[in-house]
C-alpha cells in the first residue's frame, strides 16, 4: 500500500506542482489503484508512473472545483483506449453534479467508453465496504460541498503461533496452512484441532485519511482518528496573514492540519494542495514552521511515493 | 508571426507528444496570441513557453473530439486567475455544442471568469476580419463535424520608392513619412504630391493554413492555396496498411498532406497530430518517406517554434 502524489498544487497548475490528485496504490492488497481527485493532466502525471489506467478501480472526488475534476474526461477516455480489449468497470464516488459533468464531456466529444462506470453520490457514512476495505465519507467546510475520506483496511488475521503448534506436537506439513487459515483439521493421530486456537490476535489494518479542500471542521477528527497517514490540504502557511487568506478562500493552513494530526493521534501527516507561492525559501519556511507543531510531517511534492507498510506485530 | 506547437500528438497524450494545440503568435502584428485547438494540459504546455494566457485573444476549435477540447475548462479558468485585474475579452470559434460543454464545466465547478467570452459558431466562409487579418473556415471530412482554417494577413502597403522621390526633387523631412502613409501633401515649393504615386505595389500578407482532423477533402485546396505555412494533421505514415487505418479513423496520412501541399503550392508543410506509434526508427522512416513527396516538410515536435517572417520585396 502506497500513496503516490500525482498533483500537490492548488487552484491552477504551476511549473512545480500539478493540480490535485493522489493515488492510493493497492496492488498487493487488491491489484488495484484508487484515485482521490483528478485535476487536469492527472493522466499526464500517470504517464510518468508505473500506474496503468485500467488498474484504476475507484475514483473518489472530494468536490467539484475545476482543479479537482478537470482531468476526469481525458483520464476516462484514455483508460478506454488503453484497455479496449478489457472491460474492467470503474466506480466513481462524488458529489451530486459530477455525473452530469462527465456525461456532458463524453457526449459532446462522442466518446464511447469500453467499460461501464458506476456512479455513487456521496452521503455521510460508509460509502464502500468489502472483505478487505471500508471507506467512510464525512462532509467538510469549503466554498462548496466537499468531502473527506477515511480508508480502513480490515483487520489482518493473527499470525500462526508456531511455538504453540510445536508444543502440541502437531507435525509440520500442509496442515500448517490449514491452521493458518483458521480451519478445523483432523490430524494423522486422530486429534481434531481448530486453527483458531493457534492464531495470535487479529491485527488492526491500516488507516489512510484523505482530506482535501476544507476549513477546520469538527467532522475531521473522526476521519483522522489514529490514521497511519493523514493526507491533508495545507494551501497556506501559518502566519496570521496567511491564516486570514486561508479562511477567506475556505482553506486550511499548515497549522490547522498539524493541529488535527496531533488531536487525532495520526502517526504521519502528509501535506498537499500547497499554494504555488511556496517555492524556494518560502517553501522551506513553510516546512520548518509546521515541523515545530508536528514532527511526523512531510510536505508532498509531485510524484512522491509514500509507503504505508503493514507492520506485523510479533506474538509467541 | 510564429507558430508554436503546444501538442503534436493524436488521440491521447504520450510521453513525447501532448494532445492537439497550436499557438499562432501575433505579438508584433496585434500583441495577441491565437490558439487552434486546446487538448488537455495545453495550459501546462503554455507554462513552458513565454505565452501569457491573458494575451490569448482568440481560440479556434476544429472539432469536438476530446483530444482537441478537454484543455479548455482549465485554460479558461487559469486565464481568469492570472488576469484577475484585467478583463480582456476572449472570442471562441467552434462547432455547435462547444459553448454548452464549456458552460457545463464552468457551471459545475462554480468558476466565475473575470472576462467575457464571445462565442462564434463556425459556418463556412469568413469567420473573422479586421484591418490586419481575415480568417476563413471550410468544412473537412472527419468522423464528426470538423473545420479547417485559413488565416490571411492583409496586404502590406508598398515601400516608399525613394529613387522616384529623389528624382522628383522632393526634399527629405517629415514629408517622407506622410508620403509613406499614402497621404497627399503640399510641398514648400507649392507642388501638391500624392503619396500613392510614390509607393511600390502592395505586398501580399502571409497565409497560414491549419487543418486538423480530416480525410482528404476537396475543400482543403482552397484553404491551403499558396499558403506560406500549411499545418496539417498526419496521424499515420504512408504505407498501404497505414492508409487503411487512416481512412478507418477518418484521418490523413503524411502522403495525403504532402500531396495537398504540392497541389496547393504551399511554401512549407508542417505535420502534426502524429500517432504515438511513431517514435525512434519508425518516426525517422515517417520523416524520410514524406520528404520524398514534398521537400519543404517538417514534422513538428512539442514546443517547436516555426517562424513565419514577412519577406519584403525590394522595389525601385
Ligand atoms: Zn476547492
Ligand atoms: Zn478527431
């Protein structure tokens, strides 16, 4: 599981930061990639990565500002070209109005996709759940309807307690695999053993929280609680003047994001949606300032990949 | 007057060619830039040039396929950001349906532009004319309505025939400027002279023809007649198999474009809208083949600038 930052800028593209998009790479977990927001030229950024458009299984759109959605028509078209012989469906989660924008763009350009799109209009709560993942959405506070996302990996089954297996003199062999899977097995000596008795405790899955455009909002805490990685917009730095600008435009400062990380007990904070004004010394000041508030912070750059490893707890 | 190629690819962006857009730089002529087609990430390409979005005075759209228009919403938005204190209007010439696509994109993203857009729905004939330029549109043959453009610079006034002026013993001074401007002047010795009698013949202005997606079409000849530069799509090379593909997709081969250049007496042919398949040796073969048909050909690359100088004829 990795986060790949396709665009870390705000408002409009600049030489160093494209507009908003971040990919959650779930290739090991489900052979899929999820995108959060698709600013213009997201498909161009993807060309610089190893992501294959047809692996994109889900797209989550936080809100309908142009710097978060204008890359959709092109990306959807190219995904069709590149996987013409395949028909992997795509699910798009977004605010009301997204579907009609996409439809209008595809209709006017006479684009006929080779795959079906399922649209899900976001409402508060669980918007997706299967055996391995759950995604929760909560409303934020922006100049228009805007949503934050919490991606929860389901708990990992406990490890096989190998010392206990040995203590009970269960002979090595394929039976270990069955026990690992929690199955009940009859041994060669006639004993019936339950795999569940030989597994350590379940281990919690990873949590990724992605919060784009918002002013500080009470709803953020539940989304970010205990996250392994909290990705948060920080359009502005933390001076008084910058704070004012942030509020005037419905945005957060780096301090807002860091405060949330502290309060939520997030393990790591990654800032994105950075105004193009922060380059050179101004960017370094931006970074330095926020480090004082929360040490485990990283200011993303375009094409950065942040690994989110599953760390097995050792049991015996 | 220069042509700057912002995207020279076809269908979808590739690592080496962005989707269609070409800028006609008229900075000396009218302190303006005109764009022809605006594929996705045209504004990103512009960031790599010296073009300022607010200098973009007119946009001409050949047809509504996504690779020719998906960059419009972002470009129009950014033009607004960057010129927030200015309100230079913009005129967009395009097929029916373009206006509603742009409106839908701006409406859903709650984008309020700082400048007015004038829309002109293209019809055959002269679509723009003022003292310095005329633009003529003609229908092409593609999978949907598609238009080609001929940009004619108005004739340049003749040069002052300085030897004739001297032969008639007109004394040097500000009067030369008046004669140059074609005015009638009373000289100090009482003679009345007409500037027009001292000017060489008018010199024809430059002609640029821009023909995007089309199969060979009778309407092309009039557009391209005697052009200083004929910009033409050549999605495919000239083998029999490539020709078949070109026709199947409503496109031209490099041979189609070169044949037109020969027939029309174009001075120079610049090929664009090149399929991403042509890289390395395949591109070199593509270039080599077309050179055999028309020597004055150039296969554009992204960000190429082609100068189109006005060459004064000398008279005496
Ligand atoms: Zn926004
Ligand atoms: Zn086309």
